[in-house]
């Protein structure tokens, strides 16, 4: 849940701090990273915010310093593959001093820890590359323990050597099982480990500082975090679904930055840029120098290409079909505000059967509760908003004559609190939506104040374990009002509200770049007084659980806020749907017992759980081949069954097994081909189809409560002749 505010008290406290001189760090040696002068002040701004304004304001003392230490160490080497026990013992002297490091703007200790980590990564990658010259015996009975989150730190370099020998052997075996020859395997893995070392070498002071301050923020509460300037820019784009730039998605391919995709109709598209084109240099305006970006970090190249609307960026581009040695073509592109459609709300129509009657069910998929805060603040009439987009789609679905609507919030992790309230208002006729309790215990009620409903017909909300925050507010309100059915898995359990503030506003200086802080300021509650915190929303009709609460969700955090309850808000439910649930559940059980796609999904859950329980993998080739053959036989049997039932797509290609490669090793052409295969092989969404059938059942059952809830379309009386 995101709100954007800057508490006046906080500004008053921090402007004086921002005016104080920061400790001047000595120039670092060429091989080490050191804190920048401004970062000390940024740390103090974060300290004042987290210790005075946070919902769970904790003093920055030795106890919290110890927690920060453990969190920071985990963020550096969570799998304990690089650092030695001796390193950790040496770091222990900082355990109760990190609070002083922040308070005194003296960040040498966390930077020293990070520099040691970088040193160890260099040693490990060099060792891994050396192992490739020796080869491996795949008949030796041994296993690779890949889950190392709870093991002891390696006592010696020799112990880590053995761990990495098995890790590299496993990487080699995966490629071998995929049919790669030994020389190709050596080449692939050598580049992989070198690439990892290169990426580590690209880390800069901003990365280190963000990692450390996030360890501090996360030590207080799970959803509190620091966004360095680069990350803050990316978050702004994610929330607004728009940016000022050329309208292209970029990716790194070895040393080159290339065009991954272009926004249709955007500046890059109009200029003729194509997927796969490589950007060699970037220049600003008409006369600025061209900057060679070969070998640059992707985010640094992106920062050069983005810029204010109506400004010009020049690109030296080598077309996708040309040799890399081809003379680049220079393009001048005028930047514009570009809307990003990939995460925007989308609709489609599914036809299902309900009691022998064909029903057209409209589906709206909403991946996030987005809003362009800045455009709305500026009063722009066409600012981007999830609620606005969904309202348009509902109007279109009404014109298309759908019988009901399923709002698909699976994997929707939340977003804007205002959007959660306003989106609920599309389906209810005024009233409270969510209660918000601040740190002082005051409860405010966020209400829908607009009369009327954008959709008054049958409604279902589809959720899963990844549905969180704003998704839970919406689903809970629909459930409490009896306005529709909630279907799926119990949700994530995030019941907290975050404010996003710019630390630049707290510095008292123009042009500062201190980043942003996202911190928890309140807890939200259902209008019935309950909380979604930890417990989440329990669906009316439940599907089998794919992710267990102990593995994924708010309850997995040791420092999550506890569940609690407050008084209910004053609201009037439109209907009582509880009598409907038993017959719907009975029909659901009968149907899924005969639904092959649903059964396939349940089999996949069982297979996932089986693999999750394992913590190691055999390094014996014959055993791994047997496991691969088992998986392949399972896949073939499923495809044969699909074909027998008429579910197979004639144009679909056979699924491919593990190729042993990482995402950045497949190259641009292969990545595009894989995405195209996935698009063509898109299987029926058994859960969405079943949710639509459940809604169709509810429409078919029909009674007064369902009519009040909107689950039964209003009857149209036939015209009478005069």
C-alpha cells in the first residue's frame, strides 16, 4: 500500500541535519569502494524517519544494530558460498557499532564488509574457472547440497573449494544432459563465471549503500525499504506505467545494450528501431558529445537515454541483421511521455456452461494497482490509473453483453491505497472500503463517495497466495459487502500501509539526490474490523493451496506486525452469500474431479512440493538421466492425454527440458524464440476457467440475495401488446 506524503514534523527535524556538513571520505584505493560524502547525510535522514515517524518506530541502538548486522550479512551471502568463518568472525566487531556508523555518518564498516565480499567472489569465480580444465567423473556417488541457507560458514578455503567443485560439476552435468559437448560446456561455463565476476566489478557505492540501508530498514519491518536514486526512478515508472523517454525496453547482451522491444507508436518505433538493434553510443541534444556505452551497466545506459519530454537523444545503432563491426547509424529521437501497456489492465471473454446454459464471462486481469501520482498532482485530466482503465473495460464488457465479470488479481502484489478504494467503488454504491489505523491509534475510514456502480452485475474475484496488499483490501471489501464471490487461495497477508517520501525534500538543498524511503506508517483493517495482516483473505470457494503459508507470505517474517482487530465500520452488506457456498462447493468438487486441466494443475502442485522438499541433487549421471527420463515420460503422457481430449494445439511445439543455460546465455534470438514458443504453447488457464464456471453456477442458482448482490442479472420483462 503506497501513499505519498512528507510529514511536516519530519521536514522540520531534518532540514537542520541536511544543512550540517557531512564527513568527508578520503579518496578510496582503486580496488575498493568507499562511501560518498552525501550518503552519510542520507543515512541520517533515514534514521530520523525510521526512529520517529515509522509505525513501529524503533530507536537506533545496540539491539537494533545487531539485527541490522545479521540482515546485512544475509544480504551479502545468503547461501554462504563466498565468505569464510574467519571473515564473519572479523566482522563481528561491527555488530554493535552499526548504529554509531549511521548516527555519525561514518559508513566505513559496512563498506569494508562489502569489499571483503567482492574479494571473496573474485577468488571463487577464479577457482570455478580453473576447475573447468580438470573435468569431472560422473560415476562417483556424491550429491550437491544446493540449499545452504542454514548451514555453518565454511571454516577454510579448502572447504569452500569442495563446495564449489560440486557446484561447478552440477552446472557441467546440466549442460551435458542437455546434449552439449565438453568443449562447448567449458566455453559456456567459463563465460558464465567470468560474467558473474564482471557484474560484481560493476557494483558501485550507490549499490553498496542501498544494500546496507535496506538491511537497516528491513530490520524494523519487512515492507520498509530504501530506494537509491536509480531504484527510485524505476519504482516511479512501475507505479505510473509511464516514462519520459524513447519507448523501448533494453537488455544487456555481453558487452552490448540492445533493443528488447519497442512500444508500438512510441518514439523508438517511429524512428525505426527494431528488436535486436545494438546501441553503441548515446548523445544529448543536437551538439552534445557521443558517449561510448559498450560494456556499460544497463541502468547507466538507460539513464543516458531517458530524459525530459520534447528533448532530443542521439543514438549510434548497429542494426540487428548487421555485423557488429558495421558502421553505426546515427538516429536523433525526440523523447515523449510513453505509456507502458504491459502491466495495464486487460480484458477477454470466456464462454462457459452453467446448468446447461451458455454464459459469457468477462475477465479483467489486473497485475498491479497503478496510478501516475505526479500527473494526478499536476491536475492532468488523462492521468493513468488502474481504476480508470478497469472502468473503461467494464463499459466495453457491458457492451459485449457478458453475463458476469471475474476480476483476476492473481499475482497482484498491490500498489496504491487510493486505487484500492476507488476500484472497489466501481462495484459498490458508496460506503466504507477500508479502515486505516495510524501509529497513535487513530482510525480513519477510506470511503467510496461516488454514487452508482460501474458494474452492478455478477462478480467474482480470483486470488492466490501472491495476491497482496491492495488486492486484499479489494477482495475483503467485496466479501464483507456480499457483493461478489472471492475464489482461489488464501492471500499473502500484507495489511500495512507505506508512505513514500523523497529524502531530497528533507535535505534543504536543491538538486540533491538522496533517493526515497518507503516506510510503514499505518495498518489497514477490513470494514468488519478484522485485519488481513498475516491471515490474509480466505476465499469463499477455495482451490488447493500451491504455496504454503510457512513458505510464502507475511507470516514468514519474524518481525511482521501481528494480527489484531478493531471495531467494525458502519456499513450495510448488500447480501448474505453464505447459503450459496455449499451448493457451489459441491458443484465445484464434482466438476474438477472430471476436469483434466485442473487435475494436471494439481499434479504440478504435487510435483513442486516433492521437489521443494529436496535439498540436494545427485551428481551421478545415470541417476540424473533416469530422473530426466521420468519427467519426459510424464510430459509425453500428459501431451498424449491432451491430444486425446482435443485440448492440444496443433501449432504448439513440444515442451523443452532443462537446457542448462541461464537467461542471459541464450542470446537475443533464442530468447525471442522461447517467448514465441511460450505464447503459442499457452495452455488453458484451468483456474480461471473454473472460477468462471463457479460464477456461472451462482448466476444459475438465483435467489433474492443473489439478485441484491448483483450475482443474478436483472430480469427483463417481455413487451406487452396494446
